[in-house]
C-alpha cells in the first residue's frame, strides 16, 4: 500500500504547548509541540476512548482532560494513571515538506 504525505500544519505555526487534533483518512491524530520538538500521536486516549482535542501538554507529556492520564510525547508510554495502567499511545513519524509538517498514511 502506497503512503501519501498529509500536511497537518505550517511549521511556523508550531510553538511549545501547541496541540491540535486531526482526522486523516479516518485516523485520529494529535499534533503537539513541546521543548521545540513536534510529536504526532494517536488522537484518542486508550484509557476510555476520549479524544485529545481539548487536552493539554504538561511537561514532556500530554494530559488527557478526561481522567488526567499522562502519556510521554516521545515514546507514547502512559506515565501516570489512576484507574489502572494503560497501553502506550501510538507515535507517528512526521516529516517536513514545503514548510508544512505532516505524516505519511
Ligand atoms: S479517557 Fe483519557 S484518561 Fe481516561
């Protein structure tokens, strides 16, 4: 299956604390930046299926706004939980193209 570049955002729009959700070909994603480093992660929290659209970046993690679980922006690992451990988020490789950041799906 061939993969196509999907632009998500202009690189010059990214800033620390940036967080925006996207759905590309039916795949929910969230683009975040912290410490100058973008990350593209699975866009739905694996704990109970809540979208990350209104979540926040906290330190080196994304904090789900439903129950407060934290997931590492680099590895996707769940680093804080309350109701029981949770699997890691899928982390997507991102690319730059013509001033845009995006992924291949
Ligand atoms: S749904 Fe995200 S922490 Fe529970």
